[in-house]
């Protein structure tokens, strides 16, 4: 077996610490203004929204603006996952 030397301390110095955003949990039921969802995504956050009602009707006001800015939307079970530009939603395991 060969001698393998990995210096994790040195590797950590090269990692970027500028990860922004957070995962925001919410309920998509028509009580939150579309602009609030759009602003949340524009700030670099991922939305995980429990859908309570007709998804097409409830997401109609913010889905197109999110897609136009380069974001992604994926309906998974009873949730809508919305990500900002640069954050892909991987659905390969579905």
C-alpha cells in the first residue's frame, strides 16, 4: 500500500467561505405576496414550500420571474422547491 499524505488544514485554506443564502421553509397557500417569494430567491435563498391548493394557480405570479432570472422550480410530492440562479435542483434520484 502506498504512502498517501493529505493535509486537510492546507486544503481548508483554499475553500471559499462566501456561501450565501439559506433554505427557507414556507407554505404556498396564497397568503404570501408573489414579490416576497421573488425577493427571497433573489437574495440567494432556496425555498421549500408546502403546497396547499392548486400549484399552477398559486405559483403563477412568481414562477415566470424566477425562471427569467435563471432560477429553478421543481414540484416534488406536495412541495415546490425553488432555487436561485446557480443552484441546480438535482432530480436524478427521483
